[in-house]
């Protein structure tokens, strides 16, 4: 972490080692807070307005009032970008629940924090290797809301690390494969692109990839059965930081030939072209 970065926390501009949130904030005591994560390309935020829409939606779902307007939040985010020198960056927007007098119900105004960290250039060598994932039966609450309650995700990621995997895929009680801990999941069966449309947090990058794919591939937004993974020719995940990342193995199952597929590569090239043209 760059200790010289400038973050916006509670109305103050601070370096990371100066950032403070009250121990009495229910974000700390109870994990009650909403957040959003986005990135920049060449100092320009990727679909900022859509990320703000999702932040307000997440807060609404958990009944957390956001006392800042979209315009003021956007202005703070742009100032965070301007005050730092990163070409590419990851930005996290946190709206805490606020301080509490009884350690459970918030009684004071939420705290706003906007954090920024540098991102490197696109790692095409990692793309060429692809990811190994595991499946987990751990279940989340409120998957449509992006909150800081990552209890299930952290447990799933610890298990993935123990099994030398990069991430974990949630599988629900009906045997439907949903999404990874911080990314959306897709498979190709032939030329048909399939991704879950319910029970997941619909990522901004997910939706962009669907738009890019619409011109080229048939698309089905529907449940993916766990047994269906054996029939997949290709698989990949999407997120703001990972963009499009091929998945070559899930548990002990190799996907397709165990290598990134040509359709996934084509979508990646379309995504890169969109970024290079600034079409976002």
C-alpha cells in the first residue's frame, strides 16, 4: 500500500496510516455498512454513474440512509483521483452505518470514506494461465446488496487458498452455480454464453461484457446447474479489477481443454478495444 496516497475519510484528507473510523461505528461493531468498488483507466473512472446507482441500491436494501447526493459523491471521487497520481487505480467507497450508543442501532450520521490504491497494467500472462476455482455451499444473505459483511466470502477464500485455488463459486441449495466471492460467473456451451440472472450481485463489468457479447453470441441469463459445468466448453469470471479472467478448472474438473478458450479471448479483445477507445 502506498502510504503517501490521499484518502477522503469523514470529511478529512488523510494518508492511509492516518485514516480512522470510530470503534463505536456499527460498521466496525456489526458489519453494517454499504460499499462500492470501481476502477479508473488513465485516470478516468469506469462507469462511475452506474457504480453510484448500485451503491444507493445496496444502501436501500439494508435500510441505510446515504445523506450525500450523487453529485457530491461524484465530486469527492473525482477529487480523490485528482489528488493522487495513479494512472490506473482501484477506488472503494464506504458508507458506514454510523456510531451507536447501544452498540447495535446507529444514532449518528454515517461516515463516508473514499479510498484509492494503484493498479498495474493488464496482466495478459495471468489471463493465459486462467484461474482455478472451487465450489462452496456456504450461503450469503442479501446477495443483491454490496456490503462489508464478508464473513462467508472470507471463509470461502480461505478454503480456496488451502486448495491452491484463486476463488470460490457459491452453489445454492438447488445446486445452482451463482457467482464467485467478488466476481460474476459465465460459461460458454458452444457459442451460447450463459450467466445467472438471479441470486447474484450484477456487476458493472458483467453488464458491459453482456453488451459486448450481444453482437456476437446468443446469450442466456438463467441458472447454471452444478452438473452442467462438465458440459461447458469455456468459463470465465468478470469484475472491475479482473476485467475478464478465464476459468480453466473448478474443483477437480477441467473446463474444456483446461486452457482459456477462443470465445473468452475474443470477448477480452473486445473489452480491451472498448477501453482503448475510451468508450465508457
